[in-house]
C-alpha cells in the first residue's frame, strides 16, 4: 500500500514539472519575435472538382472496340455493313425490327396496367378493412368437454408426431391447447393428420413444442400451433418466441380486433409489393421505349468491321453480332445510371478531367448503349437497385491524356466547379475557421474563412474569405504568429521532393 502511494506522488510531481515546462515554453515562444514565414499562393494549393450529381468516372483507352450483342426478344431488321468494311463514327450498322419491339412494348405496358389494377383492388380492400367493425374475441366453449388424452403423461417426450402422442398439459381449447413436447427432428406424419382432421363438435387446439436438449425445462426453439376445425380442415402458425402465435384472419368476413389489425397490416404489405411491381414494370417499359428510340445502331468508334455473325446464331451462342476494331485516338468509357439517361445524348459535349495529370478538355459522346452493363466503380453508383449503361466519349488525340488513366466525366460542359485547398492550411477555433494570410503590409494576419465540402479527406472547400491570388502560410511552422514577416515561396520548398 505504501509503495502505491509513493508511485502516485512521484507521478503527480513529474506531471507537474512537465506542465510547468510546457507553460514556460509557450511563454517563451509568445515573447520571442516572430521569424520570417514562407507563404504560398492559394492557386498553387487549390484543387477543383465538379459536383458529384453531374459526374461519373471513366477510363482512357485507344483502339477502342465496339461490340454489339443481341439480347431480349428483339429481332434484327436491316444490316448496313459487311465484314471488312471501314466505318466512321456515326455510320449506320443495323436497325432492329420495329414490329417485334412494338409487341414487346405492348407486353410491358400490359404489365404496368396489371400492377395498377392490383394496386387499385388492394387499396379498395384495405379501405374496406379499415371500415370494418371488429367482433368480440371468442371465448372457450365451457360446455365442450375435450377428449381425454390417454397414456402416462410423465413420459412427455414424443419422438414421433403421430396419432398416439401424449400431451403434458392442456384440454384442447384455444386458451388451454393440448401441448406436446416433440423430439428435435421429428416431423408431422400423415398418421397424425389423419387422426386429427375429422368432423368434431368444436375446434381442437394443439401445440407442438421443440425445446433445447428435448427437455421441458429447455429453452424453446420454436413451436407450431395447429387448429383442427369442426369441418375436418385445419390451420397452423409458427412462432419462435414465447409471446404467442401469428393470428389467422377471420372467417366469413368477420374479424376480432387482433385479427383486423393483422389483416390491415398484411394488406398494406401487399400494396407495397404491388407498387414495387409497378416500378419494375415502368422501368422495363421505359427500357423498351429507349430501344425503339434507338432502333438504329450506329458506329461509336472509327475502325474496321471485324465480326458480323448471323443474328439468330449470335443470340443463341451469346457471341458478338457485330464487332468493330477502332483506330488510334482517345476514347473514354463511362457508365450512367438509368435515372440519368436523359442527361446523356449522342453528340453531347462533356468535360474530361484527369486529376493525375491536371488535364482538362472536352469530349464528344459518340455512343450510348441501349443495354445495361457492369459498372465496377462509378461515383454516382450509390443505388444498387438501378442499372448502369455504358457510354463512349471521343477525345481529340491532341490532348495530353494517358492510356489507362481514370478520369472524371462531367456530363455538363459548363458545370460549375468546386474549389478546394489543402485542409492542413486551415485551422479552427470555437467553431470558426481561419488561415494565416499575408496582409497588405506584407505581414501575417489571421483571416477568417467560410468552408464547405471536403474532398478525399485532404482538401476542404473555401466559399468565402480568400481568393486565388492570396498568399497563405503553413500554420504548423515554427514561430508562426500574426505580424510575422513573409516571404513568397513554392510548394516544392514546403513538401520537398514529394511535391
């Protein structure tokens, strides 16, 4: 005990000395004249990125090939090229048979109408349920004397579910059902159902319990409620808790309050499922409409027709119907959500940005697939319930792009960029953000700024407070303080060879 006290005292003394030393150091630094600080122009610390809602990702390539595979029920109509032909971007390749597409469109429209009918009918049924007056909860029939269970009730474990089972409690009423302890793995036999499904003067309620270690005192794993009706039919429900069973709906259009609540809940679930069916059907309908709109397929690359197979054979084998091997030049392959297909049109001009090489240029959309593809990594692919369609952007070979680089594709040519600077240049105090900026007198001053989004965890958006022409000091250098003299410098001096 004495040793513990001594250690505690020693720790407190050491901690006090450390705190005193830190206070002295802070006072020394505060009184010491500020040294000259290097400052860096904001434009050199800045990164620009487009707003995510308009941006997807793509990969730069050349010798891009265009492969067309046939899917669905559509048929090929006219074919405008032959194997070995040289094609340019925009040349006709073939046209789908519009008659088969129109038939497919009609079928998809019927699916939408069917979903509408189902929703309407279910909503009417729900309205009827909500206006239904519940009946009183049924009570046990006191005049009914249930049949006696024979046998030794002490041997309560039933290794088979048959007509000779022994209950350990209950009298067969709803309130006190016959309750059987059933061995794990035992299944209901035909003999059991045959013995129970007979005409009777009143309903018979039975419970089959499956418990841990096949013991009555074991934890309940699950149980089955069977209700044998007077007409020889039956109902059942499964429960995994001690709180009771699922409630069956009422008979002859009458419901108790608990039955009515359950029926309303089930009907609402049914309506939700029909609404999902409708959404899916509408998506399929829009997809076929898009196929009709794009019934003529054009070359999206400049090159040579290498493959031209028989349409029926290509559909059967899954091989390419047409394949074009492109010539040299830059192409960018991107993906777009089906929800944004209206934003991507053939011939549209988009912005291409290569962050790695700081290249910004324009490109032209030369092809949009009518079929979804597998988008492995796109910035707007947050919704797993939608499909993504590949599209191709042609970029002039004069641009300084690199094959294989990942780039941003901004679907709006003149979209506004967000400007960020390195977060390490921004400090916060009491919820306010500020930087050390060179003032008009050439000395440092604290300048409050307004911030917005963050990028990659390393950059932060500055919405107000500084401009691209201002000069900032790195706030973690020795002797940083307001009033310090400044010296214009470069990022290389700050980051060394890593820059």
